[in-house]
């Protein structure tokens, strides 16, 4: 079986959707699924990129010319898609949404002749925090719904997100819940150099070490974490990630006099990020809007046996992951006082923190490992292909 994935980006672009796709492709091979992916190049320019050696991931990167409202601008994406379908001859398309370029599948006859599986990573939320998205969604929604109408199956990452999604409501009969997964081997134990660098960043401060990872963007709620840190002088907070809010977050840190205890580290290489997770006391996911649909970083905390403090966002899967794994505490989104109290609770009860971390490590083995997730997805591929009309299958052969 051959499956072509249409994604938004791929590592080294840092993001949960991207790291999941990177883990999923090799995991599917264990179930007889040969996979490749068409994504956008993470660096703007007129050149794309192909896999050049057998060791390279089977990923094709279409050229991009920047972004508009978080969406890559890639006018040649349909040409890349049509050519890849013709040359690689997939049996099925796996579309990872949100991704405006995936809409090209509606226009290409080669794509329409194939069955589609849609992986619903997140709604395009009509945000109250970024009102441009509410206006843009009016243009996006008709294409989104047309894509869903054509899909044979829709994978949703948690039952909570499925229940809350208005976009998926007409298509619930086609939806299945399969959580995101993680390959623990992608996060090896830190090497000595990365561990030493992480210790330098944590510094001599003996307070509770709190780590947050993700893009500095509107829905991540880092301002809430910074305000919570101001209420707990015994804490040291490191935030890994880059984004458009770096300037305003730096200003907030300065205004609260937290320069010595709260640091924005920008984007960092994976080995250092893994060493920072390994060296922290807890990982915090303070997101404030259901654009944060799952929080793959929670699984990375599980890999190192670290407890989490997570915003229980209504209609999101962030709290569902915690309830399934039992690896952390949940707080209402946008509440610095509640966040500070949860941080203090774990700081004052190291035994509880250890129990939660151990529960997360166990949950990664039993529920959120990429092998288990890939098995469920591969089984779904077989069901989709087996359900095709015989005339369609014969015509393809």
C-alpha cells in the first residue's frame, strides 16, 4: 500500500503537527504502508527540495514565498502534487489539516480519483484573540467543508475536540478518534554537551524549574505563565520557541522585573530541548484557546517522566490527554492565580510530582506511543480501500 501525505511543514520546522508526521511515516512502514509526504519548504524561496539519498525522509518540499495569516504561500504546490501522484502512484491521500494547500486536491483529477483520509489536527478557530482569523474563516470554510464531504474517513485526535467542533458536526459518522503519538527514540537521553548547556541555562537558581515549549503566538498563553511566575518568586521559567509575540513578551518580563527568573530562549536545537525537558521539574502548557487542540509537547514530557501543568481548555484535547494519562494538574485557561497555585502544589509535594511523571511515562507506553497510533491508522487505510466500489479499483489497475 502506498500513501501520500499532504502536510503543512516538516522538521526541521518545529511544531507538533510536523513532529507527529515525522514519527508517523516510518512507523507506518511496520504495517506494510509505504509513505511519502508533500509539504511546504520551511525557508521561503523559489527552490523546492526532493529526497536525495535513501537515508533522507521521503519528503518533497514545495517552494514557498512567505505566509499569509499563518498559511504558506505556495503557488506551485498543485503542480508538485499532480506530478507526485503521477510518478509515485499512491493508493490513498492522507490530508493533514488545517492546510490551505490541501484544497488543491479538490481541483486535480488525479487527486479526486483517489480515496482520502483527512487528519483533523485543529479547527480554524474563529479566534477572539486574532480577529483576522474570524474574517478569513469565512473564505476558508466552503473549501474546508468541500474537502470533508469528499473524505472517506476523518481522524480526530480526541473525543473532546470532536464533540466541540462545529466544522466536523455534519460529518461525525465518518470520524474516528485516534490520538497523536510519539516515537520515544526520537528523543534520546541527552548527550553530555547538551546536558551541560541546559544546566548553564537553568543557572544556579535553586527554585522550581518550569519549562514551556512552543511558538510565541497568540493562543499559547505565555503571558499567563509569566504573570504566574511573578506570584511565585521561587520559580525559574524557560520558554523555548520563536514567534511574533517575542517583543511583547520581553516587554512584559521587563515590566514585572523578572529578567533573572523568566527567559525567552528562542528556537533551539532538538538535543538541547531534550536536555531542558530532562532537567526541568515540570512542563507547562498554558494555552488559552482551542487552537491548541492536543499539545504534543505533553507526550515529550511523558518521554522524560516529567509532570505537567496544563490549561483545561473547553472543547480541546489538552485536558483529555491529562485525564487519560494522569500525568499532571489542570487549571482553567487564562487564570494566572490558578496556574501559580498548581505550580506551587507540585513544588511543595515532590512525591506527587514524581508519581505524576511516572504515570506519564507509563501512558506513553500504553496509549500514546507512535507504534500503537500507526497500527490504528494503517487499519483504517485498509478499511477505506476495502470499502471502495470494485469498479473503481479495477479501473485504477
